[in-house]
C-alpha cells in the first residue's frame, strides 16, 4: 500500500472551506445523523484504516491432493469467505481485481495495475500511478435514510452531489446521464458527468447507495483525453459496486 500525501480529490479541495449554508444543505438532505461530524459524502474522516486483502478462493488454485493436505490450515479462511453471499461478492473478471470490505459491507472491481493508496477522508482509494486522474474512491457517511430514493430521482441526487460535493466551485460541470438499477432489493443510482478545471477536464462516473445506516459513494474517472480508452473499464468498476448487510 502506498501513502499519498498530495493526492487531492475534488471534494477534498472543496469541503474544508465549506460555508455554514453548505453544511445546512447537507443536514437538510439527511446525510448525517445528529452527533456525527459535519462532512459531506465522500469526505468523512475515519479514525482507523481498514486493511484489505483480495485473494481468489483457494480451491481454484489447489489440486485435490494439495487441498486435502493443507485443508486444516485453510479451512477457517474458507469458512469465513463462504459467509459472504456470492451475490454480494465482486466476481473475478479478466483485467480486474476484486476488493471486499467485510467491515463496512461493500465490494467492487478495479483495473489490474492500479495501486491502493491512503488518502485522508477516503475509505478506500485505488489509482493509476502514471495517470493521476484515473482512480476509484469509496466514501461513507452515516445516514438516517433507508433508500437512496428518499433523496429524489437519480438526476436530482446527481446534480446535488456534483454541484455541492464532487467538484469544486471553480469547475464547470455537466451531468451527462443518470440512471437507476436494483440489485438484490437495493437501489443504486449511477451517473456520468464531466468537471472542467482550468488545466484539465475529468470525465467521471459515480454510483451511490444506502445500506447499513450509511450513504455509500464510489467515484471513478479519467482525463477527458483518455475517456474513450478507459470508459468501458470505468463502467465495469461502477457496475460491479455492491453493498451487503453487516
């Protein structure tokens, strides 16, 4: 894992200077329970780091004899893995690696070659070491709501998040598309947008969902000049994101 001190996400650049009116908007939308820190989705500061390892099932790599030989050693690991419903686990796909956070209850895929980095205010971040705008970040904040639809339509939620939290005030933003999907009874909103800064334009995808008393946000994207090459992979990232009960 790589510690990155100068990796600044759009919401990190914006929220430290949030005005009281912006904070009031967050509370009106119900993104916070009373008694929690006032931070926007995607910028909550966690007091502990979650260490995550991603491995494929041992049965896929070991022959029958090898499996029987080491069975007593790996049995507890296999039992722990089997306790997560397969419908919630990120499935393996060529060119991608799975990550599952058993503590916070979510899983997704990210492109092979990206590295996990530690960024204050982000629950988990994976990024390309050469292209700084190519990344995927997961953020969590407490929420008293039980369904993402309680906040409005996909377009309403997308416009609010983009304008208030996912881009800085100096950036010109445009919502391209917003949609809804239901997986295992949980509703997800996915939207595509661009954020234009003076020296770059980022083309991004975001998926949001509510569960386990949390508002989940996963955002991924790339420089506009590389969007044509990366869009299929980035769509795989957001489409693979799922939450499960913990």
